[in-house]
């Protein structure tokens, strides 16, 4: 249990952030708590490179790392003192149960069988202990584990002991927490403990380093013995460590951070320092919650159990008051209705939050599928991803339209929901009078609607044939356009527009790989050359429009018209990269965020940097 002074100490540590250094004046600090596993110094050494990687990927942010014990991490997350938390699966499951945090990525651990996103624990004794042959034989024996709150270092083993009918408090002679997996192994080896438990892979790692001889130890109730090359274990496999966002972290920051994590490779210095093999899309941590509930650490069954408990408490209160004849004297009927409405509103809020998390996970899976390392060929992901994109965006049709040798046309290369043999042959115009081609002509995302209204001008034969009314199109720089289309009239949120823009960027990166129509073999492709020439032709006109935007921002700022500044910033953010001006996109994001905060100083600072960028680009 944390001591009364610990929360205050954690708050001071978060405020000063001494070891991570002060945030640069133009960079917004992001607070990342990480669970201490082997001591603060080793924890910082392992995870500081990850914070540095994220800071490099998000140049407008500085990620400040705060190592802390599990109890302090829980407290800081619940108080809103953290933006993100890196923690073991047990601590994450507790935060999720309390509606404090939600997962955005799962660690890939490097084990003998390769990169894994699930691992177990191994219970073991010395091989010369013929009286210790299985977990059940540990009754009345001394036991060593890593830490009382370590999931792989104790809680997994505690569940196996409980299933063998051994309660740690009464069924073991003693329980010793050694502080690290290596110390547990040495305690058993030297006879200070009859048996112990460590995370899978520990014995194999110490063997490879020459610290132990594997024949000196016996694995108790070994699981997965038929898995060649796998790390030995005595427990089921559970999801690995989680990278989680706390409930008040801005959704845009969450998406950008998740994307930066998923782009890390096994060769990244940050991954190597953390002892991992990268990050994957977040797993379902239900097995961890089941384990903790079985141990009595987590109550009930998540939000549904709490909702049920609230409803049951409400019903019992009515019954007791009615039975004593005081129901309406002590609890007036209007208060009962308000209480019921409050419970119902909370239930709906939780449902919406869970739905948003499901959509966030689906988006991450789609972006991960479009990562250059995830597909063997540029067409490989479309068969699976196109239907998922259409479903996630509630679209009837999804398509990737690529440039052709003709500058005024686009060909439907891949997609979902289109009739017959339209994919591969159907054409649309690449001009501003086409709902889809307009994105290509302007170099920015375009939302269109009302194509089916009686007064609408003729659009495209392909869209008319499919009775398309509304849609969202985003340019794939130098390649074409991706579009989602619906038969019903609908609008698209800013989040949806940003997501489709991210998909477009991933498609461009995927198609630009050497040997796949990209820079190595595709430079001679007439369509690619023509697209790049067109971007170069449009760039001066684009920069001139941005200079006019500068004057508009200055005039709007003088009138405190932050909405106009926000709109222009959003436009810059979405269009800059399409023309090869990454800095303009970054500055557009800063303008948008500063205007949302109604911060004139930050707007002026970003505006000054934009002017410098335009001057350099035009020279």
C-alpha cells in the first residue's frame, strides 16, 4: 500500500522532470510514466530511447519519462498526472478496469522462438530435489518470486499455485520477493528457496550468458513442451506489456503516438534498449483480467459488472425504503428519476467510450497492414483491407484510383463494393470538376455530397452507376487518390478525414518501395513521371496561396477570430505533405492546436515560422 507521502512525491517528480530535462519552449511536454521493473536507473536506461524516438517522430512534442513503482503509476494515472503509461499487463488491466487508461500498442518481446506478443512464466526447482516434481508438491515449501505486483514475476505463478490448492499466505512456508528474475534463479540455485518463478525466457537468457547450466533445474508442470525452440513455461501465455493512453489524453496525440510506435522495427535502438522486438497492435487483455479476478485482485466483470452493481444497489434501496414506509419521505420520486437517468447516462458514456476504442484499434490494424514491412507486394493488402476500410467508415464503396499515362484521368486499381469487373478498368476524371479527381487536382482531401439530388450536375459514370451520393477523397502523393463513397447522404468528421489522409500516406510509402513501382524501378513509369511533374507545376501556385493565408491569419488574429485561424491551420496540415512541404504541414498543426486553445502568442510564433518557411521555399 502506498504511504501517504508518496503521491506528493510523485507529483513533485512529474513537475520537475529533472532527469528527462526541461521541455524546449516550442515543444509541448508529454508525460510518460513507466513501471519500474529492475530499479529506476535500469528502467530509465531501457525506456529513455523510446521516449526520444517518440519525440523525434512528433517534433512538436517532448516526451518526458517518469519511472515509478506500480503503486505510484496507478495513483498518477488516476489523478490525470500522466498522458501515457508503459506497464506490465497486470497493472494495465487494473487501470483499464477503473476506466483510467486504454491500450494503444502491445510490446513484442524477443524470446528464443522469435518476436512474441504473448508470454508466460516458468515455475522451477533444483533438479536434485526429487521431492519437488510438480506445483502441488510445493505445499509447505519456501518460494521466491520477483515482486508482489509483477504479473509475469509472481501473479501468473500465484494463479497456478491457487489452482493446485495452495494459498500463498497459508500454503507456503515463506514467500521471498527477490527484486529481479536473476536474483530469483540464484536464490533457488543456492538453496535459499525451494522453488521459484520467473518470466519465460529468463532461464534461456542466463544459459546463453553462461550464468547457469539448464540441467541444474527442473520445470514444474511444464506447458508447451511440444513447441520446438520455444521458451519453457508452466503457465498459459498472456499479453505482453502495454503502452496505454490515459483517459484525458487528446485523441490526435494518441493516434500520432500509436503510429510512431508501430513504425519501430526490431533494429531500432529504442527497441533494442527495451529488450523487445517492436510494438504490435494492442491485444485483448481479457485473459489478464480473468487471472486477476480469479486471484481476487479485480472485482466483478468490468463496466458491465459495475453497472449491474449500481442497478442492484438502486433496487435494494427502493425495497428497503418501501418496506419501512419511508420511501417517498426520505427519497422523493424526482430524485429517484434523476438517479436512474444518471446511471443510464453513465452506461451510455461507457458504451460510447468502448465503441471509440474499438474504432481506434481497427484503424491501427488497418494502418499496420499498410506498413511497408507488412505486405510482400503493393497489391497484397487490398483484398483484406479494402472491405475493412469500407466497413470502418460505413461506406458502400472504397477505391484506390491511380494516375494513368493521360494526365486527365484516373483508373480504379483496387477497392471494394464496385460492380462486376469495374476494378482494374473503370476510369474517372483527374480534374477539379470530378468529385474524386478534385482531390488530385487540388492536392487536398475533398468531401462531396448531394450527387443524387435532382439539381446536382452530372458527376462520373462510375459513381452514377453505383448510386453514390456522398464521399471523401484524399490524394496519394504522386500516385493518385483513395476514396470512400456512400449511397446515402452523410458528412465526415475531422477524425475520419485525418485517418483517410494517413491511409493515403501509407499507400504512397507502400508503392514507393524499391522494386514495386517505386523509386528503383518506377522512375521510368510515364504515369509516375507525369504525376510528379504535375505536383512540381502546382507547387508555386500552392505557395502563393499560402502567402495569402498568412495575411488572412494576421487579419483574423487582430479580430480574435480563432476559428478562421483553426480552419487555415487544418488546411495547411492536410495539404503540405502532398506537395512535398512537410514543414508546412507541421506548422499547420501547430496553428490549429494554438487556435483551439485561443493562444495568440503561440499563433504568432507558428505564423513567424511559416513566413520563414515560405520565404525559403520561394527562393
